[in-house]
């Protein structure tokens, strides 16, 4: 049986529909996929998750912007416990929820990796393309989204209860070639 990331790589690159997606263990052949950078593209806005002003500091707020090839728009998935850490390529810091919040609208920030709010489950919806995934925080059990379901440039990333809203779905788009920093 193929692991999650080998199916994800095929699905994202080929646009294949795969029913019932769940994260599984990372096989040895998938480790290379995890090391590559992915753009996280919001299904509602078609904009990418990035760090405010491409910053390097802890607690920098995450926003959506028109996708670019800068390394602050690239994320790596690192296996962690039963889920993944989502690490910004430029800063080396993890996507996490400010203050380990359990509440709706807790801000998504980058922070030094570690802590309960920095682990994520990657899940899909039956019958839809594998690229159409939810990023569910393992601590709060809330999904990464853009505040208010906004599609505007600089919309702020937050966590919110998981449902079928397009703003709570993401595509991990594999990036090939160097970042243009």
C-alpha cells in the first residue's frame, strides 16, 4: 500500500482523484518528497500561505498572498508523532497556533518547532482530488483557514472549526526549481 505522501505527490502533479485520504506512515521512498518545498494554496482564494513580510522571527503572523517563488512561500512536511510539523523553508520555523489556543480564530503564526499546537493532521474528503485537503491542528482539532473566509490579499490565517468551507481546504503544490529570494 502506498503511503500518504507518495499518493499526494502523484495526485498533486497529475490531478488524480483519490477517495478517502488519511495520513499514514512515511515510507523510505517518500522522504525525498517531504524535503521538497510545497506552496500551500487556499481553495477559496487561490492564494498561498506565507509569513508576513517574509519574516524570520518567532510569532510572525501567517497570511495569504498571491503565490510567489520566494522561500517564505514554501513549506516542508516533517513527520512528528501521529502527524506532521509544517516548516517554513525560509525561516525553519513551524506553522503553529499562537498561545496553544483551543479557540476559533486563534492566529496561525510561525514559531520555533515544538509544542502541542505545532502538529497537524492532513486529511481529505471522500471523492475529491487528494489536493483538496484539510490541515487540522492536532492540539485544538480545528482547521487552518483564512479569517472570515476572506479571499483578499493579506488575509490572516487562523484556526476555525472544521467544516466543508472552501477557505478551510488547501492544496500542497510541489515546487520544483530554486526559490527566487
